[in-house]
């Protein structure tokens, strides 16, 4: 048998292995060498020529290989998808007539519902499913996948009673499709899977809310520790509200969205989605008006690409209708000059940190504004990396209200010198409302990353490679500086639009295809491309010129 050369990038070693060798065999044969790596957990998969592959992948030609565990972004995604499939099998094994639906991410895990189960007691149901999951994990059953004729896959999914996945498969235009299996149970997961159930050693399953369940995930950096479950009733409530919207409009999944697009219903869908946004802005403005005798400033925060700037502008319009003299302030204008900007351990600037802002200057300006003084306002020049003063001034009147937007607006340190009774807090995020199918949800962070890829290309001169390269740092900054304060908001606003994935596909797809194969970011680009291929494109001509989407696409009548 011929040997081929592989390069194990973890150790920068070259080895000769027989053709048809699996990645699992490479790991097993050279484990003593791989053991020198800082991999505290089982190896779950690998980047093979920068494409994500499971350990069953066979080598027939020279490859570069980077093995990863659960701490790697791709390994963590494999862990989550595999755990969801194990949950699905546990539900089917325990209650064959029941229907599991993974609705959305929540508190580091996934909120689920289980319908048509004969067990009326949710606690007993959760206990039984959890025990079956423990059994499956101890059996160390292999996850497998294999290509099937699409027609055969459709029949198998129909026989197993998975209607949402069935609708999606019936829309595909291909001959074969890779399907996933766990001990005879079939499904189609939106990610590669780990080698076996034995790898899924940390998780929990419990009741949550009035009628749902939570599949709780561990901390990928410390699998031996389950994180404390935060209390996030406001976030959960806004998820539930928008899930109801999606159901009322009969588009809970991508297949339903595609059906509307193919029936020439894009324009109507856009109008309805935008009307829902406008109704919410008006409702928030009414809430602020009810506290008009005390509130002097609106703090509007949210993670990257949540649509904060457009929300600031459109909320300001609604406040103006109610008689407020609205002033607007962007925290981006209070960035410190590059010489004083904090840095990450790798030497890159940490723009996500609150300490990248000039907090003393900001609080000084706020205090002077509320005292009625006229203030010279800075404008940050991102090309020069420093604030400039170009004559822009601001002064508050008796009926003035200041709307401040930025990722750190809800952090108490930001406005520490301003009394709390003067503040009204708004949290904005794109909390994706539709799912791929019954158990493959679309994470909100993926929605926002697609928005950012489009915006960075249109307005910042960054390609998709650079956006993806920075995304882990952005997400880490959100976890540290934004999410801990979201429940302090007086109100939450979901900026996701039911139609936006179809529009984003048109803009993001060409950029993702440009990500070169010779970089690690290629794996993420290919994953996003595979996902977007499931979505019917929607022409941006239907998108109004004051829509949040215009913040990313361009063509807005709002001044940014």
C-alpha cells in the first residue's frame, strides 16, 4: 500500500501514513506524540486542509492536519451538535411519540420543548430523558454519517416523523446527502459530530420555565465544571415573544421562509417584519414618556452588529413625536487614542474592552450637559486612531433627552457619576427567530457575524477573512463586557428580522467564497456557506431605507 505524507500542524511534524488511514488511526498510533500537546480533553476532530472533518475521515492524498478538542471553536460546535442528537435519541427512546424541538440558545445551552409526550409530569419526563442520556453516554455509542440518495433520506425522515426536517430536505436540489446516525436513529445535523457518546461527559437536562426544558452545556474551557445557571427572565421573555411572532406568521423554520419566497411573498414578509419593529420602537418610546419627569438619558447597548445605531435613530424619531428634544451620542466617539488603547495578550488592540473608552472625559461631558452647559463634542477618527474636535457642540434644554448608544452603555462603570433615576436602559440584540429545522437552531451570534461580514466589507474595507479572524475576540469581549449587564435593561429589543437571512445571503456569499483555503478561517467560511445554501435569496430592493438592515447593506436615509 502506498504511503502518503501528512503534516500534523499541532507539532509541526511530517509523517508517512498508509493511504486509507483514518484520522482516528493517526490519533491512536501517534497519541504519545500528540500527548505533548495542551489537549486536556479527547480529540474530537481535525482541520484537514482547513476543512472540518470528523475522526472517521480517510486520508488518500497529502494533507495538513490540525487536531482539536472541545476548547477549539469547531470542537465546541461538534460537541453541541452531538449532544443535541443524543438528546433527540433519548427522547425518541423514552417516549417514541414525542416531538423534540430545540427552539433557541439560552444561558449557554438550548431551550427545548417536547410535545405529544404521554407523560404529563414534566419533572418525571425530564428525569426519564436525562437517565436515558446517561445510559447512552456510558454505552459510548459511535456517531456515524454516510451519504444517501436524497429520496431515501426523505423517506427515512418521513418514517421517523420529523416534519420540519422533511420540509427542508424536500426543497433541496441534489442527488445525495450526508445523513447522521446514532444507534439506528437518523437525522441531519448542521455540523460534524464527535466520535462517540462517551466524549459527551459534561451536560445537564432539566425543566425550564412553565412548559419547556433546558439542555445545559458545560464551560468548554473547563469540562469538569458546570457553570452556574444565570437568571435571565427578560432575555427568555423576548425570545418567547419573537418565537410567537414567527409561529403566527407561519415561518418558524428556513423551509417556511423559503416557501414564502418561492411564492413571491418576499415584499409582504418584509413589510410585516418592519412593521413589527416600528411597533416595538413606538412602545419603548411610550415607556420612556411615562417616566418623562425623571428620565434624562436613554442608554442603548447591545453586542456587535445588533443594530444599535439604527435603533438609536429610529427610537429618537419616536421620542421626537412625543415632544422630546432628542440629542444623540455615540460611545464610539469616546474611544481613547491608539497610544492609550488596551491590548490583548496577542498584542492586538482590545476595542471590546470598556477601558478602550475615555471614561473620565465621558462622565465629565455628561455632568456638564445635565447642568445645562454647552459641550464641545469629540468625533473619533478611525483612520487616524484619535478623537478630533470639528466644532460639533451639544447643549441640553428643559425638554431634552440624551440617547447614548454603544456596546458598553449598560455597564455601571460607564456612567458611574450619573444618578440611576436619570437613566432608561435598552438592550438590543439580534435574537434569531427561525430555526433550520426541529433540532438545528440558528445561533444569534451566527446571524450577527453575517451582518458584520457584510457591513465590514461595505464600510470598513475589511474582507470576510478579517471579520472571521476577529470574531472570537469580539465574542469574548461580549461575554465579558456586555452579556453580564443585559438583564439590567428596562426593556429588551430583538433587532432580528424574519427575512434577513435571505438578504444577507446575497451579500455575504460572495465574500465568504473569497476566504482563501490556506488559512484556518476557511473552515468557518465554508460552514457559513453550507448554511446559507439552505436559504432562498431575497432581493434587497424590498428593504426599506430606514430598516436596520440598511446599517449593514448601505442605502439608509438615516445619518450614521
